[in-house]
């Protein structure tokens, strides 16, 4: 039995008529950029997260950049973020004129370690960007307490965590603003690039509306950029959004099945479900000290896996200028050398989870 890492086509087939119809409608109306589907999506996604404003844009990376410009990041401003994420989180800090300051990850989880944030705060620090990596909520109680006490803004990078909750509260509602990606493989995926930011702050929403659309139409109050969600992507997302809650439950129950099945293997650490933290399993990521051998076995068995991400951000060639080393991020270094993402997607089904579990267990002779 082959198990692909993800199967976007299976999701499309389940909604084929609706998606085809939505695309045809956009073509018939020539509503290619902006238009009623985009407005509808902004309204509905904002409601789903429980925030007053949702501003769509071209992708999740732009959403981070737009949010930082709105928050007034200036040259030399330091922004604290996690050592373990996709590079969008840190490259947009630089893009906005700031300096990324990396913090190591937590021992029992994959997100920024709140206990290591304060030692990185200086007089130049302006904000914190936690990432809910793999769909696991970062410790927002501690992070918000620090941010409030030290007068810092918070952008939640929710690109991998649609509908995750922390302490019963929806992820994306803790900080000043939160950003989402609808890259095809994300928990809510378009058929191309798309993203948005959500916020309860009307000043940030208004800035984003203007800045992402050239600072206005005809009357330009400010200079901006061109970052728009197109009508076809919005129409597809409007078809998919009503299914997101059910897909999230499916991910959570497949993950629970993996966790149960992998129990008792001494060289496999399963992702932690923390009290109060509702993980949405964008990825099901295990840690194994023999990761590469395990991965080879799975590949040989026709099971797709991914290493997300092989290197902590501060140790990438892109950040050589900071002169940081492996000793500065011991937890992230250890995690990135052991992490392996197993297949998980809503349409996967229990049988295929059981098959992957069987192959992992037999690899370890269990
Ligand atoms: C996917 C992702 C982004 C960027 O989203 P794009 O839509 O691909 O630009 C940002 N941060 C994280 C953590 C991501 O996984």
C-alpha cells in the first residue's frame, strides 16, 4: 500500500462539482481580481476566527510583511521570533526593515520557548512573532503576559494552525494581528497562492486595506504594494471553508490514532497534546534519533515523508551575518536533526494510518 504525504487531488474530487462551478462563475463574471467572492471570503473567514477584520492578500508571507509595516517597524527595530519555522516568518522582518532575533524552541513542543524570550528583549525590541508550528498552539498565555508587561506587539503566524485553540480561545485572536496562508497544502488551501491577516484593531485593518492595494485607488494616501487575493482563489476557498471544521476533526482523530499506534516505541517521540492546547496537525511530526534510517524504510515502503525543516532559521546561510551557532539553539538543533513528518490529511483514512504505524513499528522491531 502506497501512502502519499498529501493528496490534494482527493480533496478536489470530493468537491469537484462545486469547485468547477465556482471557477466557471468567476470566468463568466470576469471577476478575476477582488470582487464579491473575495469580500465574502474575508467576511466568513473573519467570522470563523472570531475577529472583526479580515484583509485578504496574495499569500501568507505578504500578510506578515503588511502586518509589520502597519505596526510601524522601522530600520533597526528588533523583532523576536522562533528559531524553528519556515523562512517567511523571519525574512519578512528583514523586508520590513527590522532585525530578526531568534529564540530557541521548547523542549516539549515545537514552538518558541516563552522562558527564553525575556533574555532577548533589548531597548530596540518592538514585537514578538510566535509561530503555531505544525498546528500546535504556542504558549500564548505566557507570550501575551510578557508582551503586555514589556509593551511589545504580537503577530501570530497562523499559517499552519487554522482553527487551533489555546485554552479554549481561537488561535489568531491573542495578538494585535494574526496572519494566515492558504497555500495549497495548508489546512485550508487554495489552488494557488493566497493569504490574509485578521485583527480586531481597525487601524491595522485600514492600513492593510490601503497598503496591500497600492495605497488606494486613484486617490493614493500612501504608497503601497500589490498584494491581492484573486477571485478564483477566493471562490475556491469559499467552497472549502464550510468543510474546514470537519477536516480539522479528521486530522485530530487521525493524529490520535497515530499517537496510540506509536505508543511504547522508545525511539519515537510523538507530538504532545497539551492541556488547553488544541493542536490541528497541519503536520504530524515525530522525533527519532534514527530519523534518516526510519525515513529510508518508509520511502522504500512507498510512504511519503517530509523533514520540516532540516535547519533552524538562524543557522541558514541567509543568516550567516548574525554569526550564530549550533550552541545558541540547542533545542531547535536537536529537534531539526530528529524531526520527521508522517503523512496526514483529512482524506487519508484510518487504514492508511494503521499501515504507516505498522511499517514504523516493524522498522524498530516492535
Ligand atoms: C506557509 C507558511 C508561511 C507563508 O505562507 P505563503 O502563503 O506560502 O507565503 C508563513 N509562515 C509559516 C510558518 C508557513 O508555514
